[in-house]
C-alpha cells in the first residue's frame, strides 16, 4: 500500500511518500512546502484545492491516498475518567463529555468535531482522551482534497500521530512541538491517556535568540510537569523522556547540547510519519 502523509504546521507543510509493508513503513521523497494553514484559517478553498492538485500531480500513479495532521496548538486535548459498568456505554455521551472536559456550552460544541483517540480500561470504568478541533478547519481540507481528486482519509492531531510514530505505549512520554512563536507540550501516561498545553508567544524564536531562552523553557517544562502530576496523580517528570518536533531541529539540538540540556531529550525530529494501525 502506498500513501502520502501531510504534516501541517504553522511554518511549513511537510509531505512524505510512504510505502507500507508487513512490518514497516518506508518513507521516500520527503518534501517541504510553505505552510498552507493560512488557506485553512482564511477558508481559501481555491488556494487549498490548487495545493492538493499539485500533490496529486507529484504522485501521478492512480489513486492518491493522503493522511493529514494538524498541529497540537489547533486541537484541544485532555483526558478524563468515566465510571461505567458497561464497556461502551460512555460512547453515547461523547458531546456531553467534551462539554465537561473543555467547558464548552451547547452552542459552542456544535462548532467542533470531537474525537476520542485513546481509551484505556480501568476497573469499573475507562480513562478517555478527548480531542476537539474546529469543524471549519477539517471540512475545508476534505472539500479541497475531494475537488482535487485526492482521497483524504483522516485529519488527526499531531501528538496522536507522533505517539504512534514513537511506538512506546508503556512509559510516560512528553511530546514537545516547538514552532516560531508557539510551544505545545503533550504528556502521555499509559494508565490515564494524553493532555496538551499550549504556550502562545513562546517558541524557538524566543528559545534560540534570547539569553534567558533555556531558563524560560525550563520554567515552562516545570509548570507542565506540575500540570501532568495533577492530571495523572503520579508522574515522575525527571525520568520522563522528551521528544521534540520542530522545523528547527538542528538548531535546537545544538542549543540543547551547548546548554547541557540533553539528559531528558530522547530525540529531535523535523519530519513525522503517520503510522496506520
């Protein structure tokens, strides 16, 4: 099976042509384009359709299958526990669950697509990870891809994709997306699930260019560790590996090494791959 992954970020659009075999995925021709998120924000169907047409031309081998991801900063994510004696009883109350988790009212909930990408069973209930993304962001991507003859299969949150890519479901993990002026931290706990926290006006431009960059980042991480501890009940932050995803991966890696800050950082990535189940 061959497909295309489309990783949308604030500063770039990354494309990989992937071949799926029995036990592996082989990505070739990793391409980078200017970000198409401005088209999404402005609801520019013409600009998006032209992009997907170019994407279709670059494949030119029949059906074009595409899996897309949105940055964590555009997808709200949190986890909660539900007491239920029946296995799937909670699934009939997902809108109400999202209203509770994200404090949406009845009018606002209709503006979002709600998903539950992670379900972890517990005695007498379930821990559910809930995501919410504006419908208009997803709808215009599907509309434009359809007009261009591209089969867009899904639009997921990047942390979900990244966790699947890392493939470690047994340990605590921290995912860090660092864009120019945005930092989004996502924690995963194998017993509870995932939640994200976005820091606006703080990204690699701040970290790399200001003298206080490393210290300011450490403060952000410390605050996030406390939030993870409160959310999960137990979270050994000092032993939790950090995986960084950024278009400035080389600069950030050099910066962290210079500041002796690589002890918790497991890997720094620029290109992610969507792994199909």
